[in-house]
C-alpha cells in the first residue's frame, strides 16, 4: 500500500507489458510465431525488440545492453540484406573539394 514506502517503491518499479492484439506489428509477429518461422532467430529478435522498445519508451533502463545491441545489429543487417558482418576491404574515400566561403551580404 501507499503507506508502506517499500511496497510503494516495488509497485512503481513493476513492469507490465500490454500488447494491442490489433496492432499490425503484433498481428504479423503472431503470424510468424504461429507459423513455420516460430523458432527462427529473426522471429525471436523481433519479439524481443517489441519488449525492448516498450521498456525504453517507458523510461526503464535495459539491463543487458550487449544482447540488445547484438539483436539490433542482426535486425538491421537482415533489413539491409547484409549477408556477412565481416569488415569489407579498405575503401578509398574521395574528398570533396572545399567550397569557398561566400562573402557575407551587407
């Protein structure tokens, strides 16, 4: 109850994830989970990302930032169709010609 500061602290820190079953992301994720992609790492990553975004937008801190970053990198790589996370060969960066500063108009 509110009279007990410890109980109040515990209630404030409790996390409840509410999902809208009509939201397009949840609908599609449910289709993946119910289908043959249920055990795919990409499906699990998407489910965790729903949790991650809810956690962060609610003001909580992520406890395992390394797993979060790895998951985000896998999802980004999949979306960008990156097949390997190995570094590419050195590339030559072409420098742009510096533009002359225009005189201020008075």
